[in-house]
C-alpha cells in the first residue's frame, strides 16, 4: 500500500444539465480524485483549502473514506471556492456561469510532514505555482508525479505551467487542451511533443470517446463505457485521474503494462461518476459494483484474434 | 471460404483535403468494400454499373484481386457516377461539391446466377429500392445480410429504407445517422431501437472515435488506430465494412465473439485506407502489413486485469 498525496480544490459546485439542476453541492478536483482513489488500498491525504462556510458533513464524508483531511485548511471568515456551470444538450460542452475563487485566491499549500514522503503525488487542476510549491515541499522526489491542468492556465500562466510540466512524470489533459498546448491537431504528434516537455507518459482524455495513454511509441486506449444515459459529466475527468493514481499507488508498479490497467480502472470509475449529479454516485459505490463493471470493460474491449 | 456478394457504387471521386486535391480517381462504396474484403479468403463479386467512360485499368485492378466483375454493367454512352467533396481542416466533416448520378439514375441491378447463393450479402450505400431488388433476386436468404446506408436515404426514401432495414441482419451506420434514424441521442438507446426495426446486430461507426457493435445487451468497441496523420478519410467506412464482411465470409461464423473479431479486422483495414488518397493505400496492401497492424490493435486495447 502506497502513500498518495492529492492537491486540488475542495469546493462548492452548482450544476445544470438537460436533466435538472442542483443548488450548491460538494465538488472540487481533490474531492473527486480522493473519492475515486479510496476504492483502492491506499493511504491518501488532501492538501487544499475551504472557508468556514464549508459543511462539516462534507469533511466527514471524506474522512469516512479513510482520506486524511488534516491538511485541508479551513480559513476563518473565508468563503469556499465556488464553480457553477451549465451543460449543453449533448453534454460534451458547457458554459461556466460563475467562478468565485474566494479562499483559493491566496492559497499557500502546506504539505503535512507525514506525507512529505508520498509515493505518488497527484497535482489536481490548480494554479501552477501552487502545484510547484507542493513539489518543492516534498522530502524527496515521489516515485510518480501526475499532473492535471486545463486551458485556463495555458492562457494565463503558460511559463509557470511549463515549469510544472517539466517536473512531472505523467500529464493528464483533454484532447482540445493537448492540441492547444502543442499546436498539433494529431493527438499522436501532440503526445510526442508533450513527452519532449518532460512527462514520460501522457494521458489524453477524450470524454465520452475514451482516453489514450502514450509512452514512446506505445499507445493504449480505453473507451468510455457506452451508457444509456449520461446524467452529469462533472468530475468525470478527476474521477478518472483518481482511479488512475489510486491503482498505481496501491500496486506501486509504474510499468507500461500496469499503467494500461490504471487507465482501465480510471475509465471504469468515471463511468459511475457521470450517472448521477456531482459526487452522489461515487460516495456509496461498492467494490462489487466496481468489479462487475470491470468485467463489462473486458467484454467491451477484449477479442481473441490469434496472430502468427 | 464463403461467397460474398457486394452491391454498391463503382465510381469516380474527386477529393480535396487540407493536404492536397485529386482529379477524378477510382472511388465508390463497392470498390472500397471489395478491396478490403479481398484481404480474406473469399469468393466475391460486385453488382454495380459504370459508364463506358470508366477506364478498363480500374476494372483490371479489381479483377487482379480475384473480385468477380462480370456483374458490373457497362452502359454504352453512359457516364460513371461522380462524387466530389472537400474536407474541413479537422477531416471529420466535409462538403459535397458535386453528385452526378449519371448511370446510377436508372440502375436495375442484376444478380448473376452463380452468386444467387451467396453466403454473405453486403448492401453498400445506394437507393433502398436497388438494395431491395438484390435481396429479392437471391435464391434463398443469405446467411447474413449487412446493410450500409446514409442520411440522404433517411431524408428522401425513409419508408423504402425501413423496409430494407427490416430484412437485414446487421446495419452499419454513422453515429449521427443512428441518432437521426431513432431520435435518440444515446447510442445505446439508438442501437436498441434499431434492433427493434429488424437487425439483430448494429454497428455504429464513429469515424476517428472507433466503432461500436451492439447485440442484445452485449457491446463491443474497436478504437480507430491513433495515427500521426489522417490524409484522406474517403472510403474509410466502406473499407471498414469490407473488412468486416470479408472476415465473416471467410470464417462463416456469425457468433458474437467472431463479430468482435470482424469489427477489429474492419477497423484495422480502415486505418490503412485513410493514410493516402482514395484507394491508393488499399490496392497494394500486403498481408504482412495487415498482420503487423493487427498486433498494434492488440497492444492498443488488450489489458490483463484479473477478476475474481
């Protein structure tokens, strides 16, 4: 069992999809990542910040999943980061309605002493300087640093982002963002350019079209499970990342073959996340449900053509 | 070795992509289907029509692949069907510039006697009445009837199209067309509705995002091979269909497990088709190249998570 340190937002989301809308509910990258990772035998902790408007009940939910929340700072008289978005009818695109940084505006992350030796460091989507600061606080370089980011940081803090990318082992990124970062339309070429920036591995997330893992000349692909209904895509990418790093932290094996399996575990968990609003589906997900759906993934992708 | 009868266009195409443009070159659904199917041990024939402006050299090319061309009618003083299109920069969408039906306008297909007992009937994209006429000319129901169609026939000849769909075992169709046909956004629901129209199996083609095979509650997915460069997508869907039916005609096994393999073979061949203009890549494709890329498909999709 490895130690997994997760840096990212713990937040309020308000979501509107063609199927309904929510008030402020539990959200944030670190929330989704940690819930997904809690499906594995890992020792995980979150570094984040919330305001004192953040319900104790949400923190208890994370704690009940054996997630160490001692490094989630609670800022007195502060307001928790709030994001609100509305999905279009095809659920593939969305408009951001509100982004209130609140306590995130001046966030100085502090890595707790007992996680400075984490095996896996997952840098969820946040300001690159926050991500850098966490890397620098580690006692020694973790066995694996995984970075997630988004176009906002490419547009506004590219030099800092490139510095973080240079220090990471695996970058997870959307297809459109990979194209923006590299000015290459072909994802094969984009992944190759990203590898030249530092990361040995690149995971390109294509939403309902699955995810690609690149390493040198090797490529692996995991489809998204075809579902009758996608209800709310919020958190699917972070859930994918959480399953991915959770499995890697549990198995402590970063061979390409094991990374393939990690991509499948991530895709598998993401397929649950989108079935209900927010974290609703993830918070009570049983091991049996997860195992059963892994079998569906096998059925979905495995074939038996014998080659000479 | 089974008998495969292919109905579809044999045509001239003029193609423009971001990488260049062609004059009138060899094209047509039956052309791509038969070239792909010729990679397998099958006894195949084309039912189609061309004008006497169609170069003998093109017919010789098909003949050299052991494709029976005796039922390609050559209309005296007729002009061959001509299609011209221009792809957008992402290669996922295109504008049709010219569609000259020419000899296709009054095409009465005649199934040759020695193929009235074909095992597999592949109905390439054509007027549903032409497809119906071919079905009716068969001595007995083929073991497998596979139908390909497009939105044009949904818009203009829906009752006739629904009649053909009701008589087929497998429908291959694009994702957008599946949605249009069923008024369902979810491809899982769309496939289920299509199965209720007749076909036991549904293949939904998603272009660069791969292909899905549905049968009852079973789903199988084959990705498109990630390529450095897609040069010209023309004919990729027909090449997929040709690999699919070619493999099924060779193996004469229509179990779901064998259909999975057929989907992989189709995807594999389509990955070659898009590498050059028109049929250029397909006409000299070697068994060794095909086999090597099947190994890449295995690498791309296979994983080894053990379930209890």
